[in-house]
């Protein structure tokens, strides 16, 4: 406080002396609302200094009430509740205010003086606010008693000397707590209560200590064993971050006690083998076989062992918890949204909206969490309607080196690698991994926070990496000083065992016995996790979907009456729900379609497909940037009341016992959202899960997801996934970015029937394509080049009977009545260009060119194609026509299939744009010329 202001106030105030409690109350009111107190008090408080420009106090009446409640719950608190202190002997001068400022300085910045780095290499700059003299206090004040304000130890006053020690123990020990960036007072108070009441060091009983030690013995023992048995083989050792094993086991155990039924874990390869064996209970003998090169031939292409997922059950005091470690590629961090999607699916299956039944745990690297944008995307998604999962516990294995980058100035521009978490005001606990009791404390705290507030929380496990990036690497080449230190640094197991021996918790021979037992268990090769249980707790059965290919038989037909009934339900909405005029017109049109007065358009057919799927009690989830309305204003599955903005989904109200449908306009992200939907669809076969791109090229932002998960997840990991991707595609003169969904890329990755690539050209086709995807007992990704202008094309309409028939045609023959014998050329095409060709041919009044549409480009419908081609056996002039430039689209990727189906000796030629570096031209006039030319080229027989 400015001295002159303070003195003037103090001299004139009748509130000095023992009335600091009253002043503090006033101060609290001021913090809540500066206008709520008298102006002269406001002037005083306005003049109080800030720490780093930030107000450093918060209301705290509640925190004391919270504390008393907590104290009544159990023995965790170090101080037992006592009678309220009298005020008479408390310091009554301005130093009281300074002491309150000191407390808050520790809350804000104590973490910068905490002892976080096991190697003591990471030096943070000194913080003046944590020095007594910065607050005009000194050691000579140590004997003086002060009120503690909101400092949540169980005392109202304390000598400054004791308080200073307490603050240092609480905020500058092995834990650096960052939570003062949280604006929600309740959360902040709750955290203060939990941290300060036990000075960040709870009492841990002997059993728990032994359990922690066993975890460290397992972590270290496993790596040593692998290092000796498979010297030089890559294992991405956990060594240095050994605390992760007891930490995860503690986290799962506590989650189970809280009532959690499933835990889904995502992690990169560092430490993965260790977690597989020591937490999830994979049999060591299986892992050793993998090291020895043995593998299960039935598992397709397979993957390296440090990408493997695993499932098991784990016994906890609250019952068995199902564990699922997600499979993931080398691309660090991308597994996080996959885990979140998987958790969301499991939560919905368990009808748990608040996240308590399923816990996501994501394990990050320090360089990656700061470096990779998908992390930011997942934080942004974490509280949104469509993507929230009740909070994720995020653990950073902070080994202070990202491959070779260890200098902070090369790795990031933030103080901590975890600063990104502040965007959602997540609390962050930095903790020294060589103090496993501190690790366990923050682990429990983090989980309790997640469960209470349903928000993300971060634990920054500050550790080191004993070896190189992998075991074949030589880290001292690039980190000489760090590795000199690491070579001499004792392992966590030894440090903790010595601590327990010194405090009399265990004797050395007992430690040796535990180590020998663990080694013997590895030799034996059976599961080493006591809590492991065979899987019974997972809630989904994939067996109906296993072993079916895309052509498996199914019946998708419905009666026209049923279709009309559903159509009527689809156009029904509450009378008071006033529609926008264009939407109203669209719904009137839809009524005419149901009444048989109009042919069905794209939007109606698509909505009807969803209605029929829901009527079958299959669930639907649709996300994308404009998925409620549809980018091109065609879907309008969500209706907004023009009076009050409320939303109404007719699809949610088609019958009493229908499936569930959720349609969310997503956050403006592709990578994390597509990965989330992949995670959802791989965890939930009973849903039709759809991701829609605003424009097809937007999918580019998610390339890692379709390269490394969607296209190859089944081949690598045996994980089925029925995700449907609607990617608007079509050349309409909108320039290079929004014309192409990059069909060629999807086709290039086609093999082993890994996914389907479809280009439906009529409302009946989109209806039956979607129904097929839901009804058929097969779950494989469906990539759809969906239309834009076709949504309103007068020729792109269908009858309700065509829909009701329930057949998706992979190939569609010529529709006009041409005599096949007169046909001299067959033009094959996909998508919108068909209508340009048809229109022109009709204008030309020529009947010697047949037009055949390929509606499914992959898996290539060889038999159906051949059957249609049989009609044109005499034709030798075959043309593939496409809108995309020659190096793009289907021409190069699909022509080998066509060659196999056309009559021997035929000619197959190309009609389309010439090869181009850019997907499309930017000028509409050039586009129009090109389009005209390619259509003429296709139809003109030389
Ligand atoms: P999880 O709940 O993910 O641990 O999965 C439990 C079991 O269900 C796995 O061990 C698999 O046998 C099976 N499973 C889970 N997801 C899939 C999937 N996407 N495709 C096929 N089988 C799956």
C-alpha cells in the first residue's frame, strides 16, 4: 500500500487494532464487488499493491467453512480445529496487510521457487515477491503474531516465522502449484483448502508407502530386465519418470473408489511398455516374445510394440475398473482427442452425462504439449457441449528434453511447457518426480478436482530421461552436461527406498526381497499386476461386426407407408416455434414431398435416412462446422425459433422409442474434431457417427487422422471404425480451395478394403448409402464426396419409392432409353459432372454415347460394373470423364480397376482438365471454359 495513503487512513480509522477481522471482511466484499463498499474504503483498497499487476487477494469466508467441513471428514489435516483466536495480541499495524500480501505472493508465485527438477539443472529466476523485505517485513518480525486471513491452515493467527516456514513448505517444496489464474472463486478456495491445510504434504500410511515403493521397483526392474535381455533394442524406456507407475496405479485405484467404471488412457511411446506390463497387466512373456520377433499372424499388418493398445480390468476398492490403453501412432499428442472421443462414447453408453463413470487420462511429452497445436484444440473442446467429457487428467512426462531439444529457448516461448492449459484455467501441479509422495498427493488432488469441477487438470511430472530418445541413441552428443549429471543420479527406487529405510518404515533386506520377487515374477512371465482382472467390465460387444466385408448382405428396404409416417414426423415442430422465412419455405416443400406432390431433394432424403435409422433404434452423432444447418443451407435438422433463438430437432422427436441423435456444430477445428469422432466411432459400433467438413478441403487440417488412424487403424490394430465423412466436393468455379476434397488422396490410401469411397449422385443414393452404413453389420470408414450445387439441381431428385427400395447402387447404368447396340462410346464418371454430361448429350440429341456413373469408387464394384459393361461388349471407345485436373481425382488411382472390366482390346481415354499444381483455377470464366471443353471432349466421337 502506498505509505502516505495507508498512514492517513490508519491514523484516522477507528478500525485499527484488534479489528482486522472486520477490515478483512470489508476487503473480501471489495474483492467480490469494489462498488459494494464505502468510497473511502475503496480508495484504500485500490491503493493496495498488486503482484505482477494482478490483484492478489480473493474472498475467503467460504474457505474456512470448507476447511471445517474437511477437517470433520478425516485425519488428512495436519492442524486440528481449535477455538477461534482472540484478536488482542495480534499485530495491529499495517504489517498485517503486508503479511496478507506475502501469503498471496506465495500463492501466485511460490511455484517459481519450488524444488521441481530432480537434476537441479532447471534454475528459475528469483522472485522478489517471495522475499520478506519486498513486503517491508524482516526476520525481526518473526516473533510477532498475525492474522492469517484466508490462508487455510487450521489456525487464525500465527507468528511470522512459523508462517514463513509454512508458506515455503506449502508452495516451494516438491510441488509447484499454479491455480491463481482460475477466476472461479469456489475452485480457487477449494484448491487452497486442499493444499494449505496439509502444507502440500499429507500423512501417508505404511501400506501406501510400500505400495509406492513396489511401483518404483516394478518401473525400474522392468526396464533393467529389458535392457539386459534385449540390449540395444528400442523400448523408449520410462527410466527417470519411474513415478508414473505408482502414480497411474494410484489414480486408477482412487478413481475406482470414487465410482469410476472405465479409464481410457492415451500416451505416446515413452514408458509405454512399462505401463503395459506394470499397470495394465500385459503378460511379460508376451512382450518378450514380441521383442524376439514372434507375432500373431491373424492380426494383419500389425504395429511396433510401443504403439500397441491394451485392455484389461483392474481391481479397486469401488469394484473392478475397465482399463483401455488407446493404440496410437508415433505422432505425439494426436491420441488425446481420440481418447476424449472414446470416453464420450462410453459415457453416453452408460447414460452418464457428468463424466463420473469414465475417466480420460492423457499422457503428454513436455516438448509436444507446448509444440503441437492439437493440444490447444482439445483444451478448447474440453468444455463444449458436443465434446466435453467431464474433464481430463493430463499428465506431462516432463523429461526436459524433446528428442534433442532441451534448451527452453528452443523448445517453447512460455515459462512452463504446461502454460497452454491456462487457456481453460486448468490448475497445474508441477511436481518433482523423485518425490513420489508429493506425486501421489498431486495425483489425488488432481483427480478430486476433476471429479468435483468436471474440468481438465494438469500434472507436470518433472523428471529426466536416463537414456537417449531410444536406447540406440547417444544423448551426451547433444546434452553433455545433462547426461553427465544423469549418469551419477540415483534411480527413484533407490532414493525412495533409502528414505523409507531412514525413517524406519522398511528394512533394507525387505527392499531386497521385494526387488528379487519382482525379478522372479518377470522370469516366470505371468502377469505382475496384483490388481489385474480378466475383462468383464467393458460394455460393448463388437463380435456382430467382425468378419464382414463391405458387400455383406442386408435388408435396407422399408414400406412407402412407413417412409411417409417418418417423413411426417420429420416436418413436425411445435406451433410456437417460428421458423425463418427461407427455412419455413423449405419445410413447406418437404411437406409437399411427403404428400407426393414433389420429388424428394437431397436435404429431405438425407433427413429421412436419419429418421429411418433412428426408428431402427440405431443412434446417430453428427458433428462438423455447420452440421445443424448444413454448409449449403440444405439440411436444417436443427430449427431455430426466430422469437427466442431456441433450437428444436425434429429428428429427436420422431417416435417414443427411437435411437438417440446428437447434432453439434463443432469448434472450428478439423484435426482434433476428426480424431475425436474416430475415437467415438472406434468405441461405439451402435452409432452412425458422421463428421462433416464445411468444405472438403478442410479435411486437410486433419491429415494425420486419416493417414494414421482412419485408413490403417484396422490393418495395424484390428480396430474397426464406422466413421462416415461427408466432404463437399465439386467444381463450381469457387477457386482452388473449395472445389476439391482431394479425392485422389483418399483413393491413394485404398487397399485391403480399408474404407469405402463413394460419390452419390441422387437423393435416393445418399439416403441408401447412409442407411447401408448403419444397417449393414460392418463397421468401416465411409468417405463421401458430397455435393454442393447438386443439393438443389433440378435433375438431382428422387421418388419416395426409390428411397424405400433400400438399395445403394454402386454403379448406375445409362438412364435414357438408348439402344446399347447403337452406342459407340461409353463415358464413365462420378459425381456432379454426370449432370453436365447428361444435359449436354440431351441437347446434342445424340444417342451413341452412353453415360455410366460410378457411385462407389472403392472398394471397386467389379462384378456390378462388369454386368453393366456386358451390354456394351462391342464398344471399344471408353472414356473416363472427370472435373478434377488429370493428376487429381480418380483417373490415376482408379483406372486399373476400369481396365480390368472393359472388353479386351478397348481403348480407355481421359476427358478432363489437364494436370495442374493447383486443384482449380481462380477465375470463374476460365472454369466455365474448362468445364464446357471437358464435357464436349467426353461426348465428341472423333
Ligand atoms: P476397450 O473397451 O476399448 O478396452 O475394448 C474392449 C475389447 O473390445 C477389446 O479388447 C476388443 O476385443 C474389442 N474392441 C474394442 N474396440 C474395438 C474396435 N474398434 N473394433 C473391434 N474390436 C474392438
